[in-house]
C-alpha cells in the first residue's frame, strides 16, 4: 500500500501532490493499518491499486480519477466499519 502510494506521488509532476498527501498519508497510518487488518479489504485494495495503475499506464485520466475516488471511498467505509467494530 505504502509503496503504491509513494510511487504515484513520485511519478506525479510537480511536488504539490507529494507535499500535500505524504503528510496526510503518514497521519492516517493507524487507520490504514486497521483497515488492512481485514483480509478482504487487502485483496480489494490490491485489485483497486492494479486497476488504478493500469488506467494510469493506459493514459486514461478520467478512469484513473474515477477509480481513485472509489478506492478512497472504499477505504473510508472499511475504516469506519473496523473502528466501529474495534473501537
């Protein structure tokens, strides 16, 4: 997960994305770890990362953006569910 996100940041033009999201990514580490404690979420996250990566490779900006939004929404839902279950 971290490697995928770091690669996206590194390949993005300019530093705005990296400067903005790297600190946020670090601040949410605890919640992301809770989320990926769910084996189903790990599998889904890997599949989402692959689809996002393929859309980027294909140069399909609209699809990559849509898939990233879905990935973020899915991660958020899972994190909330896990926090509600585990406190």
